[in-house]
């Protein structure tokens, strides 16, 4: 197989664990780290999954909200909140004038936006390079209590709230959503910090009896 | 001999689980739940350690986590507090700070020398003659001290966690439990923490012979356990108070940083000993320690003893002791008034005689000085603290329980900024003015009666709930009056001394008197001179008596003396706990793994990991050889460096050009699209803080680079100024989103051209030109740069495609002998080019005139950051100038290092070397140095002083340095 053009920022941190790799959205991705039943058990205890391969689109500027709405995007009403689109894509409002969109594997809203020309001032597309993780399991509060100073057990993440915080010393964006019926936490950080954050979180997760799960665990690709 | 008594209600030991361990070579039996001290005491072992200074035998004192004369070593662990540490099977314990064992300690002779070792003696001796100090230091360190540090101690990671709650209640005694329940009843989330293994405080041991108050404890604990709003943490202490109610809770497993909305301090009090001669003998202990031994561990403190007291608590202790069969010979009450009638009668009914207005003048040691055989009791004058020895009585006993009063466990309150006042009704410092959101309850608040403590806890909870916005009825209550719980001066003077105030540091009454005589009569000075309160217990059983003694010496009321400063952590905390797991974020470029696989020697560059040079396995290259080879490849063929760490910021908007004009020193408003300019940033003082390149990508879009370590700072400063100047500008930090690599060298154009659709020919892409297009099929931004070589291309691509493009370029350059080069070669290459590095060749004072950067400053602009300062500076003569220099041809002496000084003809410091390297390509040592302006012109000679002091001649020289080759005819 020809090398994928795109690499997850976390790819080399995965390598030691010899995952089954595949290409998703043109990016080499760890599809699974272990047997499905093992990963399922981990996801109930404490697990982390690299989903950096999901397509993202960033836009910023005083007219960004109008431009997105004109493109038919449903926007969160307030800053630091998020809303899903009908097709499952996430729209996160990072600030008054800044948005981050993330697709599910089966849709391409971000591709459509990337192809949409910007003809007005005050709208600027933002190149994204996020390391993105899904963290799940009943021990997640214990994990976050060690790596994050803010209270994530209360109402902080309820009602589609988005939290910008520091996780293990790295600036990160955090939300809580339901995925395949399971309550999970989503984390995004600058991709250059991705390997560090992956290794740090995974180290604690494994101490607590959890482990990594592959992309297929949530998105069932082959 | 065993001192274990029959099973008691509420005891903390599990008699179904016996344990065996070793103490000083002796097999000892205990039970699960025993502490080391309780198990030893139950086995009749009374000497638990030696004192810090005089090596006196010591036993139990507080039995409350402050017995620092009973510290143990168990294998690799040391300074284990025997009074609270649980025993386990197989422990092999030794007392610390002994030579030859705790019984036969060879250093016990120091006790005989004590008259010659007055307080402060080591401040005045041993330092002369100076050469002898190491000898004495060695002796003192061996004779004094605690456990030996084990440098091979394994690193056990202790996580630091965060927790949040509405109300943090510190102390789970009667008031703390009541406060927690009342707060939880208001729907507030509560964390309740207690340093003991089990909650309850004095409800679990202070019974006065009647365990009915255990019912109260049982009821409170049952409610707490059933309450979902309360999280109870035991065996953990609140280590300190920090701003905004941040309180670290220290458990054996690690620290939890609790961020509370409000804090209720119900920490109780520390019992204080009366001070009399030989009050430190094994068998003499605090009354509460005796009660804890009896009720928590079912151990008799002694067989036949006396209770010396200066409050009612001594009577309660006597009743508890009598209830388990201890032969209590007498209660010796230092107060002439004695206790209340009921309590006195109860004691007398138990067959115990009461001696009011009496004191223990001295305890008499057994013949081996490892215990007590009798006490000398005398009438006592409370006003003069003198005993009437003419009427002394000797009472035979093997133990003494002491109760003289209490000191509030108020460290957290002090740290929170509470104003304390001395309350003469209870003879104790109590909170007078609490900070916002902080509340106090129970004994620390001066409330001693049990029912009142519970009410006080509820009152504090109601106030906390009200503070947090709950509509609660605030009701005041009056605490039931009690006999003064503390004595104002429980000291018995003795001409022969050894009446100990501080057991950590062996400090006696006369030490305070001597300190005051020497002028150290302020509490903070006295603390430092006598070292009172500076031992591991941090004065918990000594500071209050020290304050009382100083007040008496100075004839001042106690409140005028004040207290010493309470700093966190209030209890010794292992360094490993404080360090925790330790998070040290690193940034990785997209090509990181490639560098590692190709021999990259990775180094930290700020938070980034970068290859310093490449030494592939088997190549047998030294670092220096690798750097020279990489440099040569760039000069003669082609090399490539990973430059992803450069700061990359996009500046959009109608004011983008105008913004950069104000932000940087140069002009950008008239910059052509597709061109680049150097962007130098100053601070308000005119100091150079960064330089990069600004590319105009479109009329309203710039792409600006910064130094690797400055990206976040420059971006933040841009954001700040956009708001300050109210300009129509949007900023995007692309530092982590873009990978960058520079292909440099005479063959770089060929390599890049083979992979791109951009016309990179000399005509189409001159120096400073910027183009966008595809490189290896990936959208790329390409710039002609000349930082490391005359011909070089900086290629920026999305991070996730970075490795793909890097590999493609390496493949394309194979035929040309392309080599990756690291930061070490980059530094040499830019030096050969004569480019200085901001923050390396410049410092926090360097302005553009000193750094030869005048050409980058457009003083005719209306405004830019630092311009006002430069206008002042340009009128002043320069003191220094950064210049390039070269050492003489064929130089073979000691090579100067960076920071070596430039020395003028008068042997004065005239400058310093900022960079220096040997260039194999030029076969010369070249560098940058700050020199006086008159020595900065080409050809000027100056001297550099090396590390060894040798002087090396250098010549200022124009850059780039390649003309040196021409002068050699190459």
C-alpha cells in the first residue's frame, strides 16, 4: 500500500502498540488496537480513541456567523457551546466570531464549506490541525480529576456546553456527547501537542485498568 | 508484659487479624489497625526513640501525629511517624538518629553535656577557625538529625487530583460532623476531611469513664455515611489554605486539590503539656494521648500513675484511666480553684485523691533513665510559677498523664487571613474576623462544651449556606460556659532545668530566658534563635507555651506577643506528593518520527523537540563531525531542515497592512502582494524582542513568521494590540497547523523544482519572493529565503501532510546528496551568513542600533511599538555594538566560549561573545560579539578572555564570511 499522504498527529505515538491501521479521509488511522470485546470492555472502564482523521473546518471573522448561516449551517446560540447538525456533524462556537465544524465519517459538510468561495470581507477560513480524541468509561471523572483543574462532574458540560481548558498542561477544547448510546467526552488540542497528550492520558488510563480503542470501535469502518 | 486490655467498644484494632513485626531486633505482636506506637506500647515497650539534640529516651507524647521523637526507619522508608503509622506484617523498624540502637545509643552522653550546649551555641562556635568547620559540621550532622535519606528511593508517582465542592469541612469531630450534615441538608455538596483513620475526633476517646457520648458519634457517623451530599475523606490532612478556597488534601496516595466555594474550619485543638523537670521521660504523656491509647487501641498507658492537670480535662482523663483498671494515684491540679464540684466528686468516688494548687516539681527517672519511677509533688504558686519544695511529697508511679490546656489548630485560618484575638475566657487565640467564605466551628473557635460544639457546627454551616446564596435562618447561640480549658501559665520553674517546652528540639524554659537576655525577645526572633517550633511538629505542642513564657519575660499580655507566621504546608509533606506525576508538555513536528529513525539527536527547544544533528546508527559520527558534514552539504550541494517550529500567524482584514506598520518597525502598507519583508518587533523600551518575515499573500492578508520560541508571545501581543488600537484585523495562529521545511544549498532549486508546479527559476523567484502552488501534490506556500544559504526555499504545508512532503523532497534530493540538517548546523550556517539570532545574540537590553538593524527601522512612520524610546536612544551615543568577528588563521589555542568577555586595553570588561563556532567550510573560528562601537568596524582588533583566563585576539570582520575564502584564493 502506498503511504497515506496525511498522517494523524498522533500516528507515531500509536506505532509501538502495533494497531491495525487503515486509511480514513486520506489519513492513516489506528482502526483497532485489540479484539472488539477487549476494546468494548475498555470503553466501559476507561478508554481513549484517536479521531484526528475526522474532517474539520474552521472559520473566523466578524461575518463568520452570517456566512455559515447563509450556507445553511445551524449555529449554537452562544459562545462556548456546540450543536449537532441533522447529519451528525458538530458545530462548535469557540468565540463570538470563531467556529469549528467536524464531520462524521459518512458526511462531508466541511468539504462543501471548503469549496464554498468567500466573497465578502470579515470571513476567514482557518486551517485546522487538531489532535482529536474520544474518552469514555466510568472512570473518566477520575482521569479528569488528575489532568484538569476545573469541575467536569457538575453541570459544566451539560446542555451542549463547550469548555476550553487545560488538560495535562495543554490547552484543549472539551465537550460531552452521546455516541452510539454511550456518553463520551471529546477532546481537541493543537496537533503538535497530540502525541504528548495521547501518551500522558493513555499512561493514566492504563494505570486505571483501561486502554486504547481504535477508530472502528466508534465508527465501525473496515 | 502486655498492656493490652479487654475488648472495648469502638476500638480501632481488629483482634481477628494479628500481625508480627520487628522493632530494634525484637519480635513484636500487634493487630491490624494498631499504629506502631500502640503495638509497641501494648507490648510493654516504652522507649520509642531518642531526642533530636540530647539523645534522651522518649516515649509517647501526643499520640496525635506529632510524636517526632518516635520516628522510625523501615527499609527504604524513613521518618515514619510511629504514633500514626499502621503496623503491617514483616515490618523491620529501627528508631532514627541512634548509634547502636535505641536503648544503648552511644550518643546519649550528649545529655550530660547539655549544660555546655546552651541555646544558640552552634551559632557562636565551630565557625572559627574556618578550616575546622567541615570537621565540626560532620560531627554535628552525625550526632543530630533524623532518618537518613535513601538516595535510591524509588520514584512512586503520587497523582495530584482536583476536587470541587460547595463546602469543605476540615475536621470531623463533633462540630465538623454537625457542620457537614447541616450544610448537606441545604443541598450543598460537602467534602469532609479528617486526619485520623476514623472520623469522630474527641468523641472517640474523651469519655470521662462514661462512653455514652459514643452514641452521639455513632448517630452522627451513620447520618454522614447515609448522606449522598457528603464525601468523607479520612486519614488525610488539609495541608494549607490558598486564595479562593483552594485547600490541598494530603492522603497517603497523593494530594487532592480541593477548590471549595466555602470552607468550614473545625480543626479542633492541640493539647499542650505542662512544663516541669523531666516531663519528657518515657511514660509521661499528654492526657488525650492516654485516652486515645485506652479507647482506640485498648492499651493501658501505665499501670500506676498520676494525672497532672491545669484544667478539667485532667479529671476526665483520670476517670478514663481508672475505668480500665489503671491505678491512678492522684490528680495533681495546678489550679488552686480546682475543677467543678461534680467532676471532682466523681474522681474522688473512683478512689483518686485530688491535690489542688499543686504541681509536679519533677519526675524522677528510673535507674536506667528509660522510664519514670516517681514524681515529686509540691504546692504550686500560680502567680510566680514556683513550687514550694519544703512541702514536697513523692508518689511512686510508672506513668504521668498531663493536661494543661490547648492551642487552636488554626494554621488554615491564619493562612486564609483570619484576624485572631486572645480570649481570656478560654485562654486561647480565637478567630475575631474571618475572611469571606471561611468559617470556624468548635474548639478552634473557642467552643468546648460538646452540645455547644454541635450547635456551633450547625451555625457555621448555616452561615456558609447563606454565603452561598441559600435562604437560611441564621440563629446565634451562646456556648455553654465551661471552666477555663487552658491554663495561662502551666510552667514550673526548676533551678536544674530539663523542663522541656519543645520536645522536637529539646528546648527548656531557661533557653527562652537566655534568648531574651541576648535580645531575641520578639516571637519571630526567639523562634529562630531557640528553634522553638522549627522541628517536624512545627510547634504544635510548644508554640503556645513559648508565647506564654515570652509574655511573662517581657511582662506583656499574651496578645501583645502574637504568634509566628503559619505557612503551608502545615504538616511535613513528602516531596513526591508535592511533585505529583508532573506534566511537561512537548510539541512534536509532523516529521518527528522520521528524525528519530534517521539518527536525529533530539533536544528540547522551548517546548518543541527538534533534532540538534543527525548521527545515524553505524555512521560513527561525533556530534561535531555530523554538524560539519551537514553544513558542508548545504554549502556544496543541498540540505533540508525541519522548520515547523517557526511561529506562523495570519493577519487578515482591511487594516492588516496598517496594523503591521504599527506593530513592527518596518513598512508594510505599500508591500507588494507576493513579496516578503523582515518584520522586527520591539518592546515599548525599544528592545528587540523578535524578528521574522511578513509575506503579503493578498491585499488584506499577511502571513507572518516569528522565532520558534516567540510564537505564542507575539500572537498574544498582536491580539492585545488589535483590541487596543480597535483595528479591523482578524488573527489566526497557524504555528501548529502548518509544517515547514527549508531546502537550502546550490542544488536546492533543482530539488524543489522537481516536485512543484511553481516556477522557482531565478528570474521568476528572486530573493524574498513568495508563491503558492503544489509541492508533492500538496497545497504549499513557498518562499525564497536566505537565512542559512544564499539559495534556499522555505516550504509550508498543512501539518498532516508534512511528513509526506518531507519524504518526497528527501527522495527527490537523493541524487544530489541531500542531507537533513539540525539546529546545530543551522546555527553555524546562519553565522557564516552573518545573521544574528534575537534573544541569543541580543539580550533584554539590546536595541536595533546596537544590533546593526537600523535598516529595518522606519523612523519616519507616525508610530510603531518602541518608536518613542528609539527617538530618545538615537540621540545618545552607543555603548556597545554587535559585530561579527574572526579568530586569526591557524588559531590553535583555547577557543573562547559564548559569554566570554571582551577585555579592553585597560583590562576592563568591554563586551562579550554571543556566538562562536568553528566553520569547517571556512576553516576559521567565527562569531558575534558585543564590542565598544570603536572596535566594531572591519579590521578592528580586540581581546577575548577565555574560561581559563587566556587572552585570545579577534578581528572584527564583515559578514557574510565567505570573503575569507576569496582572501585565501579559493
